[in-house]
C-alpha cells in the first residue's frame, strides 16, 4: 500500500484514464478521455444551483470578490458559465460541437459585461470566464441558469448540467444549493429542496445556503439573527440532514457590495445618514418612498443605485454603522458589511468540507465520466467497453478513499442508521484533514501503544456491530468500512513517519 493515500486514489484513476485513452485512440471519444484526465489536475468544480433569482450569480460574485457574473436577467444568465483561474483575462464560448469562440467583454462600473450577441444560445454549451483572481485558484465556480425558471429551456440546461448519475455525468464535483425562505411551512421548503434535480447528489458534496437572508424580516436590522435561527432549525431537521451537510444563511448582495464598495457610494451613505431619523424611517418602508424626489437631497438616481447595491436592509445597516461610528470610511463599511453577510461561514464550509476532499471528489466525478464513456463504447466495441467498465469497477473497489466516501454517503444520507454514539464516532474517524490521534478520538499526546490499542479496539467493535443479526446489507457494508478504516490507521501507526513530520 502506498504511504500516501491521496496520491494513490488519483493515480489509480489516472491509470484507468490511460487504459481508456488506449482504447478510444483515434475515435470521437478521445477528446472526452483527455478532458477527464485534465480535470483530475484542475481545480475543484463547485456548481451554484437553485431557482432563478435565488441570488446565485450575486453569491458567486461575493465568493470571487468581484462583479463578474451578470446578475440581471439578461441573455448571459441563461447559459451555464464557468469562472476559473487564468493568468490572463478571457471569456470564451464553448459550443456543443466542441468549438471555442472568443467573446468580447468590458467592465462597466466594475461589473463585467460580455457580448454574446450574434451567437446562437442553443448552440452554446457553456461560457468560460478565465480570471486571475486568487479566489479561483483552488475552486472553479459554475453559475447555473436556475431550476423552475420562467423558460422551460433554462431548466433543462440546468438539469442536464447538474445530473450526477451514470447516464449523465456531471461537470461539478460539489454543489452549493441556494434557496430563499419564501415558504411558510417546512414541508414546502423541503419540497423545493428536493426539486433541485441533482440526481445522485449526496450530503458528502452538498451544502445549502439560505440565500438573500437580509430580506427575512422585511429589512429589519435583526434580519441575519433571524436567518441564523431558521438555518439552525433546518440543519437539525432529519430530512435536510440527508440532503446536505450544513445550511448557512448568506446575504450575497451585502457581501458582494461590501467587497466592491466605492468611495462615492460611502459618501452617499454618509449624506443619507444625516437625514433626520423619522424621515429616513419613512423612506425605508418601501422602494417608492425611498426614491421619492422630495425625500432627500441625494438625487433619485443615486438613491436607486444604493437600493440596487444594498437593498433596504443594507442601507439601514450602513446608516446604523455610520451613526455609531461617525467617521466610518468606505473601508470600515466594507468590513462591517462582509462580516454581517454570513459569507465567511460559507467560505469556512468550502474550506473545511470540500477542499480537504477535493482529490476524492474529483476522482469520483472522473470515474462517473469514464463509466459513461465505457457505455458509449458498448455499441461499437463491446469487448473493450466491458474491459474498461471492469477496470473502473476494480479501481472503485480497491481505493479505500472511495469506500470512505461511500460510507459518508450512506451515513449522512440516512441510508444506514447509526445510533448517536456510532454517528459521533463516524464523524471523528472520517473528519477530513485531521491527524491519526484525532481520528482515533485520542489525546494528541497519547503514546503509540495506546493509539494502536484504540485502533484495534475500533476494528473489533465495528466487526461486532456489523455481524449483529439485525444489520442489513448497507449496515454491514458501513460497519466493514469503519473496521477497515481503523485497520488502516493501525497500519499507519506501524509505519515509521517520514522525516520532518
Ligand atoms: N436583498 C438582496 N437581494 C439579493 C441578494 N442576492 C441577490 N439579490 C437580488 O436578487 C436578484 C436576482 O439575483 P441573481 O444573483 O441574479 O439571482 P440568480 O438568478 O439566482 O442568479 C437581483 O436583483 C439581486 O440584486 C441578497 O442577498 N439580498
Ligand atoms: Mg444568475
């Protein structure tokens, strides 16, 4: 066994890619295999999914810290768009025929505008925006047009893109699913969640965002506190727990504007804060009142822009900040807006849940794609298709990381019902990015003999759980993987550690 399981799983998938490349050489499937191979070395691809107007593009901009994704309902928002790291600024349309076309773009008031007029939308598979932003070094963000949109065609594009089963390999390794809190009853909320059409999605690669969280409570200053309470309630709901690992409340607009706030906007907000409190309160009751020509000395145009950039809550929040810290600069306001928006918690989820598993999530999507290639090969070359499928199966069965990922899926999606204690143990044992001592639940200062004894006790315990007469097939598989995981920790404890660690 290799001392480095991270390398092992990706290397194994690379070997399957090489076999696939040999098999399909010179055929139309060859570029697909090349793409799968290239993808293993690329950034983790995270799709941002959810209904139209859920705030997906705005949230994407907040994650990048620039206004790259168009947020109006323009033509561009109908096409799946990838935002990836590049050393140069570039926008390209990739057609279903595989052909790439360069797209002209410009910045207007900091927002990126690209011109796809003259291209047939139905012929574009995706737009690819390459941007030298450090936020895109480890992740590629994929903006989707949204489900249940006004046009059936948009929904189709999103569904087609997000499908993650054997027949429709997905382009995404992980998903952030956005939903607004529009539903009075939990059942309706869950209905809309289930609606997401991410076939084969699993809590191991999905988090949910309660989006446009500042709108909860009609712009009141305690909006984010209410949103946090609602998210916590959803997070402890048994059904939600089977769909995603966490629910984070985020006000994407507040974060986006916080990260891109201009001096002139801060100036306008300071002027607005000087308006007598009762007048301002009346203005903030409705957009019409806010933009009433006689209500303030700021021009109507300026007020409209502030409302677009911040919403009612954001304006009220900035005014409150300015009133409590007289000399609030654009920089101060930026920081306060971002801190209030909930963006950091979402970034934390990406860093703690997705990135430590990036290699295995990418390997998983690569195998799904290879399996689809094997199926496409079936009609023309059944023997070789079978050979490839068998190799994929072998790879999946032999990599312990896949077994652990499947274990996480079984437990987190509720297919296997561990009791509370077992679940806690599972979380500790499989928590990504932690050391052997922590995974064994032992004191970091524990000596090797104690650690080895813990690992062996773990093997014993889970073999016993797995052989209980009540255990069904899934439970037996999960227990066996837990026992194996303890076994591999035991083996690691025997191997001398590399120098310097
Ligand atoms: N108040 C508020 N408005 C938002 C927020 N996020 C998006 N919006 C607004 O909702 C509309 C749709 O947002 P967009 O990001 O284009 O949604 P998408 O269709 O899911 O991509 C735009 O007018 C945004 O300004 C938010 O966090 N708070
Ligand atoms: Mg959008």
